[in-house]
């Protein structure tokens, strides 16, 4: 009986000792975690001071998404022998000049994608990679400061596709107005005088017009995180059918060195593009669509893949 009691006492004592050790380790971990947070806060404060200095600020990050698969004699699906693939490439870059009296901000967004679906038992299908997502957007904004947050500005922005139908259509916005920069990361452009040049072979659908341009851009890097959101809207004074908008959001998180995961999604509304697509792909030749009856559905895309930060 004494041995049993002694064993229980030893076991109880060991349990208390282990509990104390675990509590001490958790307390030590909390202290270290708080220290890391404090160090990161000080590093972020220093980086904010660096970002506020005059001069050029440049950066880039991109995402690559790859999905390849092949099925042989996989009888549970309709096409037993299939080779498929999806490849996409996204690049975001910026070069911004900040001076006490003026600024010059330049940005580039490219999103290219290819997809294929090859049914090996169907000799008539296309077994090559075909163009899917195709986005090219470059912009340049110059502003002369009236004060710390407001400036008179001029903007040039060009949008088109690269892989297919280059510059058909292509959009070139040139305008003047004002820019609000409440922080170094956020830029809001309002240009009531803007001309939207539209380049296309079919001038019965695509037309240039005078209107207003609004752009909101937020670009920031915090430690391992890179984020960019850009909204570009054009409102035509001639007709709302000639108005358009594009909203692109890109996110990158670094896991190891400069490699991580990336995500991007984009939304677009453009009635001219909707009408052109409907007449070329949906409508019978004798009864084409018009701006009055075409369904201008929301355009969208997204991509998740491996991210690299430059």
C-alpha cells in the first residue's frame, strides 16, 4: 500500500512539474511572440518613412497557374481518354516618382491564359492550347501638386489584348482633371474632360467618344503581403452604351524567399464588347443584335497559383 501511495505521489508531483513547465513555456512563447510583433511594428514604421521619401519607387509581382491532367481508359467519365491543361500568367509592375511639387505614377497589368481539352477518341477536336484570358493594361498619371493631397493631373491609359485580336478593340483614354492622394498608397483620379479613343475593325459597334474618367488605385506591400486594386471607369457623355469599367484585384503572399501564393480576379462591364461578341457568335446573320436588345452580362475571371515577388 505504501508503494502504491508513493507511486501516486511521484506521479502527481511529476504531473505538476510538467504542467508548470508547459505553462512556463507558453508564457515564454507569448513573450517572444509579443517581441516579434513589436519588432515588426518598428520595421513597418521605418518602411513607412522610406516610402514617404522623394524619388522613384518600383516593384513587381506575378502569379503563374498551371493545371495539367491526363486520363487513359477512365471509363467512369464520358470521355475516357482525355488530355487537358490550363496555364496562366499574371504580371503586375509599377514605377512611381514622388517629388515635393509633382508626381508621376506608372503601372502595368498583364494576364495571359491558355487552355486545352483533347479528347483522344475524337479526331476532329482541337488538341492544342487555345487563348483564354487575355488582358493588357498600361497607364501613366502625371500630377502637379496644389497641396499635399490635391493635384491637377493628366492621365493616359491603354487597354487591349495581346494573344488574339491585338488592338481590335483597343482603348486609349487621354484626359485632364484632378487627383486626390490621401495616402501614398491610394490614388483617386477624377477627369471630367477625357476622350476615349476606340480602335476596332468594326466601327458600327465600337465608337470613340468624349466623357469623364474615374480611376481609383490602391497598391501596397506589407512584409510578405503584396496587394493591388485598380478600378478604371469611363462614362461617355454621348451614350451610356459607350461607357465601360474594369476592376482588377491582385494579391500575393510570400511563403519562402520570394515565392508564395497569388490570387487575382477581375470584373468588367463593356456593352460594345458584349454586342460585338453576340453578333459574331450568337446571332443569325439576318437578325443581328443591337444595343437595345443585347444582354450586357458581367465579365469576370480569376486565377490562383504560384506567386513570385520581385
